């Protein structure tokens, strides 16, 4: 999932298989989630999700409350997309 943010909704991620990383620009924070782990990302916070070392992962996501929106973000200059 590439870098993006939401204007009014919170993303809550639940790791089903992993490990996975939820990365934010707060500043460049990374949270590693193992199977069963969860993390919420508030509105307006740029983030992306990927498998550790670009490996496979799967997750469930709950989004709310409010109208869905998706605003793409450019990757940070120091990181590839």
C-alpha cells in the first residue's frame, strides 16, 4: 500500500499474517505488527503498509468514522516508493 493519508477517517490495521510494517512520517516512525497486532493511524497522518523486508503480509482494516477519502502522498525523498 503506497504512501497516502485520509482527511477525516482513522485507519485501524489488524495483522492477519506477517510480520508487517505500518510506517508514518511522524517523523518516519515504523511500527512492526505480528499476527494479532493492531495499530490505528489518525486522520491527516501520511502512512503506508508493507511486509517486513517487502515480504508477504495480510491485514484487515477498519476505517471510520466519516466519508471515505484517499489522498496519495509522494514518498519521502530519502526512500524509494
